[in-house]
């Protein structure tokens, strides 16, 4: 048997390489700025991140189908190779348009690799250990992100933004060599998920009706539009765009910005695995999704009580706590649904993750609009209230017996008068 924890060193190295540029992508875009599509400069600065996550949302669906049919190793290796080439392109990009295209290519590989790594863990774990296995995987992911963000921010201060992309490409290329050598045993054992005893059986044929049944399911719709999408908009919009730009305009250095962003990763690394034990033992994963989304909404309310650096730090920490609960519980909650088993785990999780990547694409654009408003603190607070509202709606929509149905039943059972 393959140890599911064996994927952690690989995803650590992958995220280390990818996130070397996490603290300054919008700032580098500002250096390359040229007018595009008549958009304000602040929104153009968010386009590389939006392009990246648009590509992720596309490839993540492909990766889910690929996982079901061929196993984890092919999409994983293909994704790593794509990211290495894309980072080289970002290093050489002579203009804003080329840089946006390069980050879009990064997204193609990023989506394939992360979905493949999650598929690896899902296949190698059972229902009682899935949340723990995913939490340890995310711990490896965010440990790599922490180290990459910190190292990249410090390097950018000393050697500039552009050379960091070259170093990123070299590190991701080394991961390709590491995977082919250190994980060759796991690659040999990789089989289509339908042949794996620990995975749910894949339907022999999947029709358009199966996809429709999945996408119109009340729990799936609630999970996508009232939890996954808002949380993705919040985390990526704030951490990858708003936070770095906001703190840069307040006069903070790249290394300070990197240090603030690291707080999110620290929460994921140290609290994620701890909280996953409670998620695994709980009969209802839905409760943890709700709590996580409520914490995410509260993160933005910090701008009502504080401003500047303090508000940013509080928001990053609360978003970290939110993600600790949301990331593992959303996936495990989705896997417990009957419609997921009917469609196939890879396909279902691919569609679900694609929705979150859509949110990650929207996030930088939305926060780019917020940052050009006259009262940033007020508008960020309103965003937090909207996020809290989606959490409450998710709780209502995904109840085992929806409120409107209970009211209808009570009405029908009520004795007639007169």
C-alpha cells in the first residue's frame, strides 16, 4: 500500500516554487502596466491572477475525468511540466499581455497538479481518514506556500521581481525529477480509480442526466454558490491581490507583506491537521463548513473596527482559521452526497473545485474594484456582511428538511377551521 503522506514533500516543493512570486504578482504587473480593455489600472493589476485561476477552473474539470480514467500520475506530471515552462515564460515576458498569458499557463499546470495530488490522497484513504489525509496534504501545500512566499518576498527586495520567476521555474523543474525518481513506486502502482478498492465505484457510463442531477442537487448548489464561491473570492481576492496592494500603498516593504501573508499558511499548517480530527469524527461535515464561512465573513468586519496593518493582520488570521475548517470539510461533505457517488468522485470533485477556481478568478477583479472606491474600509465591511449572509443562506438551504418544506407540511397537517 502507498502511504498517502508521501505526496506531502512533492506538493511542498511545488507550492514553494509556485508561490515564490505570491507577494508581488500585482506589483510586477504594475511595472509592466499598459492600458487594457479600458479598465482602470487597479483592475488591470489583478488580471494575471484572474487569468491564472480561470485556467485552473478549466483544467480542474479535465483533471477530474483524467483521474478517474488513468490515475493520478499523468495529470500530476503534466501539470508540473506546464508550470515549469510557464514560469520561464513569465521570466521572459516583455509586456503585460505576455505576463497575463504566462500566468494563465501557470494556472493550467496548477489545476492539474493540485487536483491530481488530492485524487492521490482520496484514493489512498477511506471515509474515516479522508479529512485527515486531505488536511495533512493541505498542510504540506501551505507549508510550501509559506516558505515560498517568504523567500520570494525577500529575494524580490534584493534582486528584483523578474529573476524570482526564473528561480521558480528551476525549482518546479526539479520537482519533476524528484517525482520521477522518489515516487516511481507510487507511479507504478497508480491505476484508474475504478480499479481501486478504497474509491467509490465509477459508473460504467456517465450521461448528461447524471451531470444534471449532480448540478441541480440542493446540497451541491448550496455548497457551490453559498460556500465554495464566496470563500474562494474572499481568500484569493484578499491574499493574492488586495493585501499586497493595500499594504504596498501604506508603505510596507515586500518582506513585511510576505510576513503578513505567511500568517494564513501558519494557520493551515498547524491548525488544519488538528481540526481535521474533529471533522473526521463528526457525523455532519456541514457544520464545519458553516462555521468556517462565518469566520471568513468576520475577517472583513475587522476593517470596521481597525484600519491599515492591524486590520490586515486580523483579516489574514481569521481567513486562515476559516480555510482550516472549510477546505477539508467542503470536500468531505461533497463526497458524502449520493449524487457524488453516482457521478464518480473525480468528476464530482472536479466540477466542485472548478466552481471554487471561478471564485478565485473573480476575487482579484472584485477587490480591484473595491480598492479604487473612496471608502475602502466601509466597502470591505459590506463585503464581509455579504459573506456572512451567504453562510446563513447555506445553513438554511442545506438543512435535511428545508424550512419551506417543513412549513408546507405543517400547513397541510393543520386542522381546517370553520
